[in-house]
C-alpha cells in the first residue's frame, strides 16, 4: 500500500507527464495535421483545460472503484 506522500508523488508525476505529452501533441501533431494557427499561450490554455478535465476524470474513476471495492469487501478477510 502506498503512503500519502507516494500517492501524491505518483499523481503529480502522472499529471505533469500528461501535461507535457498533451502540450507536445498539440504543437507537433494537431496543429500541423489540422493547420490550426495556435501560439504557445493558446496551447497552454488548451492543454491546461484538458489537464483539469483529466484530473477530474481520474479522480472520479478512482473514487468510484475505491468505493466499489470497499463496499462489498469484508472488514478483515484474514
């Protein structure tokens, strides 16, 4: 089981790496393929928006599965 600090570190690294991948994808994949004129400031706004959505989605799924797993589990299986 992870400590709170380890969970925070994992979550932070996951979010930061997702932000970096998304920023790069917009710059080197989406913009060239679609021909959208997006500067770095606009890219940061777009990437930030999707990062917030991703964190919320991840949090909701995690809470759902934690609740589902703990709801039917016995208190002490041993």
